[in-house]
């Protein structure tokens, strides 16, 4: 091995990058590559910018992991809220009819906000989006047992959907790498078609016709498995980690009609889309989803403390309530559920969003973002431009006319991201789709600067690609 375990004698590495390679196991990373090259270590932030140990500036165009709504700088109000809470009550739990006062305040605020999309009754707190979706699965199973429907347990998600990486939520995620050699998915989890019109639409098929076919495919899956065995469908309003895939026209209208017909619950995974990312408070609002359950995390606290939530409708709550009375307990709980410091940070974040009119800002700045994104539509490497609000993607293709992708072995998307990093902009590839999700507080100038740096990286990538194709 190229790096030295910390338990062995010898000189310790000096730079953070070398220490990172020596001691830190990253998520979603090739560990051998990290050992060889070291990691990228961030030491400070300012607005949408982060800085490495050499004080080089990078504009983070993905808000960290789709989450740093207020950027990476010092938010004194949030610091003060966390300190006040730590001084007053640094920890308490939410088991056995107990709760910190600030957690109750946050639950009330979230239930009120949820009404913009669909009426919700109660909030249950977790620490991550993965935990929230895992918890939702357990709620759904418990709910159907409460209703005397023990066979109604199967869950549907979508190919290329993303719902987390725990055993349950990782099973929902429809990406092969999340399953491969983790022995996932678990039984009773099924995946229906990915609703990406550009990639999977047939020749001559309109968006509306494609949406109809997606609904028919869902209906066929339900009939194959048995309508009385299907409990719920999990879905993101915009499929984030699948490549920022926006739904085709009429998709949710048709999908929800199928679900309602068979009394199948809809879980809206708002982990990325929630809290104004799509130009509304909720992605569900933007696309006309009427969920029975909503899961959320990330921008709930602008990522300044780990916290997530599951919101449930009155009908779902009544099932859990009555069954817990019968059994003596809703026997699910997490030590840090509704942690008072995390709740205080999330509550203060929500107050900042409202007082600074962040939603108005998103609606004002998103036309600039989307126009910059669309300016790449004629670029010879760009096949599709897609986006809504302040989230979008460019899909790189070998042939614009046929939509033919580059050979995966070329690594065009990952190489572009590496070059973009050198140009001082951090983005994320999903294969050859380049994803953009800047902090909600970005100014017009910062949005344009992000795309300026990206444009230079794309030009350099184009020259690199020419040399690769000539060599081949």
C-alpha cells in the first residue's frame, strides 16, 4: 500500500491532502485513487466559494452535496442560535412523550410549510435523508399492518432514482453501483422505468405520449406483482443524483392517477428539491405532486447541522397512532432524532430564508441561471440541457443527432469535472451529465462567473477529447 497506517512508526505526512489519503476513508470514492493522489481538502469558505490549504479559490457549483443553500461562509445568526441552544439545553431525546421545546417549534413550522404542497399532520426527525427514507419504509409497513393488510408491503422506486445508501434507502436507489456487492436491493423493492424523455423516448413520441407510456409501464408492474401487494412509491420531484432529470409533461398527473386507483401511497423525496431549489418551497408544488409522506434534509438546515425529517399525512398518522396504542408503542426511535442543537439551527435557517426572502431571490436569479445553462445547447458536445429553478444539467454526447453517448471508458464527464476543478469551479458528473446546483444565495455575477469558468473547462475538454479520438 502506498500510504502508511497511523499505527505504524515513521514520519507522518505533512499536507492535509497526504494526511487525508493516509487516514480518511471517503464515501463514493475510489480508495486506491485516493491513496495514490491524495484528497482535496477544504479549509475555509466564503459565500459560494471554498478554499484549499493553499488558499486557492473554488466556486462550488453543487452547493457541496446539493445542500449548502446559504453557501459556506459565516452565518452569525446560525452560530448564535447553536450556541444559545448548547448553553440552554445541549441535548435531549424524543422518546416516551418527551421532546426539546425547539424541536416542537421546528415540527410545527415544517407541518405549516408542507401545506403549500399537501396537508401533513406530524413530523418525525432523523439525521440524514437516508435515515428519513428508511424510516418512511418502516412507517409504511407498520401502517399497512395497522390496517390489516400484511400483504401490502412492496415498494416501487425508479431506475436512476436516488433515495440514500442505508439498507432500505439504498435498495430504493435505482443506481447499479449502490447495489453492486452490497447485496442490495432487499426483497419487495421494485424499480419502474426512468422517465428521462431525451434518453428513453421513442422516435416520434411526444413528451405527453412518453409520460403515458411511463404510467402504463407502472400499471403493468403493479398488475404483475398484484395491486394488493404494493404499498408505496418513492420518487423525487427532480431526480438529482440520477443526473438532474426533470419529469416529462403530464408525467405526475398520470402517475398519480395510477397510484390513487390502487391505494398506493406516494412518498415525495424532497431531500434535494425541498426548500426552494426548484423555484417553489417544495419540488412537489412545482410538478403538481400530492404526496402522503414527504422526506427532507439537506437545505432544511442549509447543511449547517445534520438533520432530516419525515412528514406524514393525517391518514398515515392515524394508522401509526392507533396501532401504537394496540401494541403499546411505535417502537422506532433514533438517539439524535430532533436533537435540540440541530433543530435550533434548522429553525433559524428557516427564519433566515423567510426574512431574507430567499424564495423571491431564487425566482429572480433562476432565469439567469437557466439562460446561462441553455447557452450551451448549440455546443457540439452538448446533447441535452435540462433544469428548473436553480438546479440543472448538461448531458454530453458523441452525436447530437442520434443522442449516442461517448464510450464510458473515455470518462468524458469525469475528465471535464477534473479540468473544471483546475479552473476553480466544483461540479459533479453523473456519467456524462454535468450537474449544477449552486447555493441559493448566489448573485447574478457569481452565477455568470460559475459558467465562465465552466465554459473555459469545456473548451479545454473539447481539445482533450479531439486528441483522444485521434489517438484511438
